[in-house]
C-alpha cells in the first residue's frame, strides 16, 4: 500500500461559494480541522469547508451550502472526493477510471451543523464521527409576540446588513419576491438597510415569476403598492412549455415532488433574470422562513403531529436528525436536504444566492420562541404565528404596515395548479427512477 494514495483527498468545492464575514477561508478551515464545536460555531456566514491532517479529514457546512462526499476504492487505498454536486463527483471518478463504482445513493451529504470526521485508513472504512456545532437554546424568549417580532426581524436586519456591506457599493441586488411573508420580509429589510446605510435603494429589484395564470404577480404588486414601493417590482414572465422535468431532476439531483416543483420554478426565475440581465450576480430569497416559524401544513404529512413539530429541535431544518432511523445519509433531512432546490438553480445560472432567514443567528432567535406556550398545541394558532411575528417586527423596527397574505407555495403562486400538474406530474418513486436512469 502506497502512503501517498492512502491519504488522497480531492476537494472540488468552490471557495468562492463561501460567504464568510469574520474569517478568511483558510482561518475557517483551521477551525474545522480542530474539530472543536465552539470554534466551528464561531465561523460567521455561509460555508462548506474541508480540512485534513494526514489520514484525518473533517468537514462542516452551514445549512445553505450543500456538501457531498464519496469514498472511492483503489488498490493503493481509498480516495475521498468532495463536491457540492453528485455529477462533479462522477466526473472526477471518470477521470480516474473509477466511474463503475458510482451510484447516486453511494454519495453522502454532510449534514448541516455538524463536523463530520472521517479516517482514511483503508478497508473496511470506519463510520464517520459527528460532532454538533450549533444547538440553539429552545424557549429562550418570552411569550410576547412584540418582543419575538422585534428580535426576529432585528436578527434578519443584522444579517442583511452584513451581506450588503460585503458587496460592491453599486452592485444590484435582486429579491425572489412573491409578496408572501418571507420574501416580503427580506425585501423590506433590504430596502430599509440600504436607506439606513446611505446607499441607493434603486439598486434593488423585486423579481416575481409569472407563467400568466398564477396569483403571485397580483399579490406582489398589491404588497408593494400598499407601501408606495410598486416601482421596485419587476415581473419575470415564463412559458410553461419550458418546464422540463428531466432537466430539473438533473439540476436538483433529488426527486421529492414538492422540491422538484419548487426547483423547476427556481430554474425558470433564474433563467428569466439571466436572459434579461447577463451580469446580475446577487439574488436574495426567503427560504427558511417556513422552517423557522414552523409554518408547514402538518395535515399533509402523516408522519407529523403538532407535538412532534414543536417538541423536536429544528425538525423542519434538519429532519429527524443524525443517528435517527429516518435520517438519509445520501440526502440529509429537512431544509438541510431541501435547500438544493434553490442552491442548484442559482449556481446553474451563476448567481450568488443568499437567504438571510437561514443565518444561524436568525435561527437561534426562531428556536428560542416558546411555541408550546404560544400555541397550546393548537394547529391554526401555529399557522398564524409567522404573519404575526413578522408583521409586528416590521412595524416596530421600520414603522411599516406589512401586508400578510394567505400562505402559498412558490410553485402554486407562479402558475396554476392545473398547468403545474400538466408539466410536472409524478410521484417520488417515479421521479427517483427517472433520476437514477440518468446515471445508467
């Protein structure tokens, strides 16, 4: 066995995809290499990082940066390949003559909020060791919606401020905008931050996707015009004929129907913006808002009850969690899995994407909300919380009366349900078979 090959690691991650606020990439890697949870927790921003020392490899990522790895078998010893995508791993295996070893299900996703340690010591490979580095305190806030709203919106504003300050002063900023609570919050906070920093708010645009038969465009227009901000709206019109299931599966590398539908919308939006603005870079979104305020229809998932939702730490962010039977080694769980529906389309069209609602400080506030005390296990009360929290926070911090419309999924607002089903009709089993067929 040749020692040089035993410790072989191929890092295909793009360092430019990290958005670090307090450290250089090398300083952040050193923290990951330490394996110390407190040091990794101190990395501020979005990141997917690998570090190694001899046979020891450690990896960590934030919720909004996918990170996959594959351990290839070689006569000389194992080779670890790390990338943000399955197809990048496969391409590297092809270059090394090892493509026959590949199957999508053999790749592994680094779960968000964990340091994953792997020892490259040969066959059989030892299991990874997981060390959690982000554990927000639950029920840390009082059961006062005004206090909660101010803390939540304030944390979002702090994150947006850091993002804006990290950009060139003239860089245009887009927001994927439906007029819903989450995208509305991101837009209004960004608008206010630009003004407070003395920057030109006209560099901001609210991009709304429309296939001509969905309700989002009218909602987005009403949301902005009520505040006298209608001039910021820019519709992105799309053709239902351009919704391509095969392309969507290839880009997302996943097959859950709701994520496939949402990913198809994200591809259409990004494609439309890129065609109109060849040089546009920054696109913000409101992903994570539903997870933070636990605003998903429980009745649509037979595995969930309101008790499971409010009693489990970050259930919607991470799924059932590392070490649980239902945790997917290939995909991770919750938004840790699902954010690929946004990340992959953004990368496909060369956007720098960011959701301020997915920063750990914002999630820390949201997990501190005393959901049990506020809801008393009443589902309608839980569903009403997000609008109350956000609108109260916006009113207190910015003096704006923010509209709160009925919740609607991205794919159900951009186009009619009938049109969507005509173009993207299928089950998870059917989508999985079609996705796996791409690699046969």
